[in-house]
C-alpha cells in the first residue's frame, strides 16, 4: 500500500481523484524520482474541476475569517494564521502535495533535477514579477538571488520555521546564474520538496524586504497572485486586504492572466457562533464546521452550500517538559501515557465515526502511523498502572502538576480540557490549571516556559514534525516549543534522524514506525490525543476549488472565481439594510477607529476605491445620502 493510501478528501459533488486529475490536466506530471528531471509543465488547469464546470468570471472580492490571529506576516517565522495567506502573496520554489504525491506544483522553479540523492538543481522561471506596491520594491522578476537571500535569512534567524532544515540538512546552496539555483543536502533527505514548498515557512519574498527600512513582520509585497497588501489593511489580530497582482505570470483560460478574483480580504471573527452567523448571512465565503451535525444543520439552512471533507492533520497534544520535574522521571511520563483514554475523547467530542485515537504519528498519515492493535499495546488506557507508577516514583498516591493551556475553542480545545482533567485525576494527577490567552500561551509555548501544556498544533502533513517534538531540540531544531527525550536517550535521536534519510517509500514508512517504537520504549513527552474528520463549507458561488491536495491546494486559489450568485458591490451600503445613509457613514468611522471591526457588508466599505475604510469613505456616503454624488453610478 502506498503512503497516501489513507489520504482522502472529497466534495459532496463526489469528484473522483481520477476526474480531478483529468480536469486539472496534470496527468503528465508524475512523481519525481532520484536522477530524474521533473517535467516543465504548468500544473494549474485552464478550467475548473468537473463538479464546478462553467466559464470563469473575473472580478469580485473573496472574504473569509481566519479562526486565529496572524501573529505576524513574516513568512519565515509566522506559525499562527499567516501560512494561510502567504501562498497568495508570495511564491514557492516547488511543492509536492502530501495528500496526492503525484501532484507537483511548479512555481518559481519551472523544473528541477536530482542527479544524485543529495543534489537538487532548480531552473528559475522567467516572468515571476513583483506586484505593484507602495514600498519602493521594483516590479521586477524574481531570480535565483531571491532564493539564496531567502535561505541566508533563514540560516541567520533561529526563529525561522525552516531553520532546522538549513541547520541540520543543508550543506550548501548557490546561484551560479540568475536563473539557476543549486542545493546540496548533507545526506539524502526524504522531506526536501515538502519542506521547501510548505506554506509554513516555504514562501519566498523579494530580497528587498530583508533590507533596511522594511518591517517584514508588518508589511510586504510579493510576486504571488495577490501580491499587493493594501496599505494600512494589515492588523496583527487577523485582518488584511490583498489586491490582484496584474503581473502574475500564469495564463488563464480566457486569454488573460490569473487570478480571476480581484481582492482577497480577511475579517476578524474569532468566536465560532458569530463566524457561523456571518457565513450563513453570506458575509464570509468559507466556514469550517465543528462536526457532521453542524454540516447537516447548515445544509438544511442553505442547501446549495459546497462541502469539502477530509481527515484533519492536526490534534490536541499533551506536552511535558522532560527537563523539569516531575517529567524528568520516565515513570511519571509513562503514568501520563497510560492515563489517557483516547477513544473517550473521540466519543465525547466528535462522536462515533468522527475521528480516531492517535499514536505518536497521527492516523491521517496512513501507513506512517502505527496500526491500532499495536497502539493498544504501546499506550494502553490503564489508570491503575498510572497510579502504581506515581506511587513507585514519589511514595505518594497522587502527584500535583502544573498544566498551562490556551482558552480557546480552536481544534475543540475547550472540549478536550474537561475530559483531560477528569482522566488525569482518575489516574492520580492533581492539576494546577494555568489558563492563558492564545497570545500569551503561544509565547510561553515557543519559549518552553512551562512544566506541561495541553497544546494546540499546526497542520502536520508529514510525520517529520510530530517526531521532531521528541528530538533533543524540538520540532524546529532550535529549542523552541518543546525539548524532547532525544536529549536524554541518544537512541531516540538516532532513530528520528534515520527516519528522514530512507531512500524509498517503503523504507521511509518502516523507519518512521521504528522511530515511534523506540520513543515509546523511553516514555514519550509529546502525546497526540486524536484526529478527526474536518468539514469546510463554501458558498455556492465560489468556483474552481480543487479538493484533495492538502496545504498544496493553497497554491491553486488563483483558479477560484465568483459566479453571478456572489454578492454584488453596492458601494457605501455597509450595514445590510439596502440603504446608503448616515448609519453607514457612522459604521465606517467606527471601523476606522477600531470600534466596529466586523461590518455586515465589508465588501461595500470602500466607495473611494483606495483599498481601505476611513473618513473619506464616510464623507462619500454622506454626500451620496444628500444627493451630491451617486455611488451607484
């Protein structure tokens, strides 16, 4: 069975993988083998997948609400909501889908070859041009020098997401000319394309953004499909307005260039119920449902909604700091391992069939995860054994522990917490609860400023990072977020590294499984609990969606378009009552002041057309209301 055997993602229209690939016109692009040259073809289709047939329509504004803040918009370091927008602003070299490994997305690189197991040579595409911007960055082509500058910055910034890759695996890199980039790894590395192409750290800004006078954490401009960030639109809380890059290089089916949509806008609605209400009302165009019951409720309200369902490559984890007591004692870590009834989490949070318990590698990764019958032996639910281990280690029947956690409903965290507390108590653990805001928790988590945490996680589409949580220097190789038991047991460190150098799929699977078994022998300090089925709903008028690609699908959003059912702009009408009056002007001013960030009709909030909502727009609204100007003209 291939490594993607468990991957599954489908729309309610039931597009088959075969039909999707045929519609995408990517049949010529196979998996890239060592010593082979990847085909220089565009993997973006000129028409939509069959379930969304129809002539693409240009224009419109795509509005959605991220569930968590950006943190920053530095594409090298952001681990919060930022990776969801970076593929829209910037470019990647090349990305290989983790869910559909025969799909390879060529972007800044139009082809590459691997003459041996350690060497990769990329041919840089001509015509990848920076979008118009007010930062003074020229509208120029990206070259191999932008790639080397990107890696220079990653090497020098220990907080960069790919720093572990450059520090541990990258031997050398060079740009022998403007259109060639060469890279040499220290050893064969199974995750090279997955690392380079990931939206999490793998998008490449113009090299000017690293220079003096620029603040890449708060501003940017790229050569991606929506490479212009509207000045003043970005807020750290989660708002940004991106404008179509007229220089974007990919051709569209109508003879022009992609993307079809003019503007991508995010709005801040972190609480689920208001976010759902905004989706039902058509104010935002996508929404992630909690479970199948909520999907059914929404389809009853809006029968035409599109639903994409897939196993979610994330989880809540219990993370222990093995450099602090009591977690430096293998017996206490093992007591925590046996304390968790993972099936109870599934039953109480998502219900039967809605998810499955996890081992050290989460079950959506298919054959990389250990089979359920083996997990029952390695991590049995046995609270009595937990209490016996606590008594053996401490001489006491119970032990007090400190556990920090974010106060959040992201990833069902609010539902995990009471189940976790109850199970740990039954196993002999008395928890001193340390609730924190998301921002404060993330800071403490990144700095490993905790004894233990019930933690949120990113999307992990390969086994690499889940295993790296057990490595001595943690998931990024820099001592941030976690310190694994690999720092105590060299055999753990060796097994994790060996899992990354396997030359074939079959050997890679076995090496990943072996590493998990070695970690279990020494009581792991990072315990994923369960993963579930996710449901993303889209408005009926959103077209061109390509399901089945995982995070690689973020690079295909230039294909999306909004058909005639999308809300039509009605400049100045921001409160949803169909009239343009002083109330709309007042709301516009309140939005500018930060008192009313979520307008009912944000797509109408910029009648001046300058990309922001401010007093100029309020004045135009009042003038329209007085009959002095006609915003409908």
